[in-house]
C-alpha cells in the first residue's frame, strides 16, 4: 500500500476553498444509498422471494383452482367472461404496492431504528433526505421488478391480454407510483410508531391481510356487504385495485363497480390524501438522530 | 489487531485550534423515572477538552458516560447547560460538523449482512477526505476478515469493525464509547497503540471506559463520573489531589499489623526500625494506585451523596 499516495490525495482535498463550508451532495449520496439498499435486500433471500414472487404464486394458485377457461363474468353478463388470471391481475398488482411499499419498508425501518443503523448513519454527514432517497430507490426497484415479473407471467404464461392504449398504460403508471408512495409513507410512519422491531414485523401482516380481502383483490368488490365497502372506501388499496381494474379488465366491466364507473378521479384523490397524511406523520415522528 | 499498522500520518500536523475543542458547561440531562418524577443522568457537569488531547471519562455502569458522550456527538439533546464541540452546538449540527467527527457507539448490531470492507466503503463516500479502506482495515487488524460478513465476526472483532467505521472519515475528533469491550488482552494493547498513534497525529480523542488501566494508559487527562456528576478531574498521575497519593507505610510488630499515612515515610521507618538496628516485619512503603484512588473517590462520593442519581438539586428551592 502506498501511503504517500494516500496522503498526497488527502492534502489535495484539504486545499479546497476554505470560505465555502463543505456540503455533501444529497442526491448523489441518495443514489449510493439506493445501491446499498438493493444489494442488502437481495441478500435477504426469503424476503426477496416473498416480496417479488408472492403475486405470481397467488396467480398460479388461483389459476390451478379456478382453471384457465374464461369462466369469470361480470354481474348480469354484460360482457364476455374472462379467465381467472386476467381477473386477478389488477388486484395482484395492487397487492404488490402494499407488499413493496408498506410491508417491506415498515419492517426494515423499524429494524434500523432499533439495531443502531439509523443512529450510526445520523453520526455521519449523510443527510436524512439521502436516507429517504435510498429507501425510495429500493421501493421503486421492488415494485417495478415485482410488477414486471407479474406482467410477464400473466402475459406469456397465462395468456392474459395486455392493454394497447397508451392512455391505459399512463393510468397504470400513475396509479402504481402514487400507491407505492402512499404505502411507503404509511410503512415508515408505522415503523416510527412501533415500540419494537418485533412488534412492527408482526403487526404489518395485519393490514396486508385485512385490506387485501376488503379491497377486491381476492373477491369482487361489489359482492362485499355495503358497510364493509364503506370502510374499504377510505383505504387506498381499494382505489389502487379499482384503478388497476380499469386498465386490465375489458370494456364493460365498469358496470360491475359501485356506481357503474371506474371513478379514476376519486382514486387519485384518496391515494393522494393518504400520501400527504403519511408524509405529515413521517415528518412528525421520524427522528434523525433517533430521540433519546 | 495482531498485525497493527499505524495509520499514515497527516501531511502536516493538524492545525491546533486556539482554546478548547470541547467546552461543556453545567450540562444536565434529565430522564423520566419509570415510576414518575425525574432524575439527572448527567448532573451539572463542566469540563473542557483541548485540541490534540486524549480525554477519558471513567466511571461505573450507569454513571452517565454514554449520555454525556452522546450529547457531545449530537445524538442527544441536553436538558440544560451548554455543550460546544468544534465551535458548534452538536445537536442537529450541519453535515460539515459531522464530517469532522468520528463516532463509535457503545453498542450497535446493524449492518450484519454487509462485509467489513464493504460497509467501510459505503461509509467512506459520505466524507470529504476519507481514509483508505485497506489502511483502516489493517489498523484494526481485520485484514483476514475484510471480506467476511459482519454478522460472522466474533464479539471483539465486531467491536474492531465498529472502531474502523469511526475512523474511516478521517476525523479530527474521535468519540469512543467503551471501545474495547470484548477485546482480548492482545487486541486491547494493539488498540491502545492505535489510539496513541492517532493522538500523535493530532487527533483529539474522547473515550469512555470502566477499565482503569485503559484510562491510565491512554488519557492525557481523565474525568471520573459517578451518579451523573464529575467527581474528580486531572491527569492519571495527579487526579484526586496530592492527599490521596500520600505514601503509606505498613509493617507488623508484636502488637500486630500497622498502616500509617505519612508524607515522611523515611523518618517513620527510621523510628520504627530504631534507626536501622531492628528490621520491622513485612515492611512496605507504597503510593495508592489509580485503582485505590478511584475506589476511594467513589466511596467518598457515596458517603456524601447516598442516592447518586438525584432529584434535580434545585427542587428544594422551589416553593
Ligand atoms: N433514554 C433513556 N431514558 C431513560 N433513562 C436513561 C436513558 N439513557 C440512559 N438512562 C439512564 O441514565 C443513567 C446513565 O446511563 P448511561 O449514560 O448509559 O451510563 P454509562 O454509559 O455511564 O453506563 C442510567 O441510570 C440509565 O439508566
Ligand atoms: Mg455507557
């Protein structure tokens, strides 16, 4: 090791403008954090498998149970029936936003609050915003990989027809990103309120389980009793699922929705509201350095 | 740290800043008691550390060492009093401040899935002038474990990795909270060498320890903390004042064992030996070791203040 090189480069670094205080580059460090987060996540094989492949697993399972014939029709047979795989695709994409956004983040952030990781980072020049950029990057990586895998599986293995209208893909993109964002905020807020890493890990399973049943992921939404629909109407997953149905179900299926329409505007409003509330809660509860 | 290599020296010794690099004044940190009420984990502590100095905080478990050092690192907010570090108030200080300090926390179990060198590389990019990863890995003697996952390290090796993470940013001020917990004796000696070499480079070091030999070996100055209070301060050879260091003479005669504290041991011996004509049995002359002094100071503290972590002192002044 040539220590003379080390010292030479160091003195060069020291010779920067003394009047300008040094500042870290928040965005560049955020990107570095993203890489670290992804590398770390990929080492956790169990989580990787669960988060990325769970929707595919469910789709495969349902197709085995219900067959791959077009047997799923809308109420009153207004349109041609579709295959179970096509029917479940939008709900499973919606489920992915809660898995990648909420379940994954709440578990990791809670662990990092209690194992000293955040405290260690807070003792370095890393800006807290870079930490969040890293988490955002990881979440984007997860949701995009998960959704692409599911779409490939649906398209090539299950022969689900894909939308051809760019307008529909645009709807797909904003519903996906907005929902993942909202769930990420909810996940971090949840992690900040949890009293221990273990309780966070246990409790996050609840909303994932409950909401997937009340949001039309596994059963048609309009079959739920009205009081349950009313509760589900204030949760974001219900609106993510209906937004995704508007993209992947054939024309005419909106007749099976409450009010016989997709209500995309309402989707945007409810999900955005969750995003904003989540952001406020995170802002109020996330402590950098961790409070003692 | 079997094959310890000292870190390469700076091109020039670090410019010594005028005055103290750390100034702590009447610092108090209160926590809520579980059964209600408050107690002071750090109680009205005042001290200074000058640039280039190695300062040790010595004290039993629960004395308030971690609370104090974490206030200086900016991890905790003082309840009252002032702490100034490198000219800044450390709590929520800027990244430029954090770039100048290195922090080794008392305990951390994070980064288990990362490799040793890998986690150092990840941290190095946060700093404007980081040390080289290889150099730091070598300095803590983890060359053979450089690519091992941190979770696969032994307790002492994991602790050395923590020390390496504190050094990677090339700090001018290094905080170490009980750095040698779990080290074997050899690693501890190598660690002392490393801290000395940092001190020679002009790095200011603040460390906490409950090992007396560590404080004695490393500290230019040390403060003894008990019950949240700074009960004594000085160099390892002067702390506690001259009285507690007064020589003691012990001997045995027909009446039994004697011990006498005296500033003139030679003349005492002359008397008891009848001018050198009689050899007193089991004669010894000694000065109290740092350990004797430390225990003496803690005893004294307990006798004047039986409930160390006290209610805020100004309580009784309130109506
Ligand atoms: N976050 C906290 N909340 C309540 N009490 C605390 C907290 N941190 C430390 N204490 C208490 O303050 C005292 C000093 O703790 P600490 O500074 O960790 O001691 P040391 O590091 O000297 O062993 C202890 O009695 C400890 O229980
Ligand atoms: Mg401690």
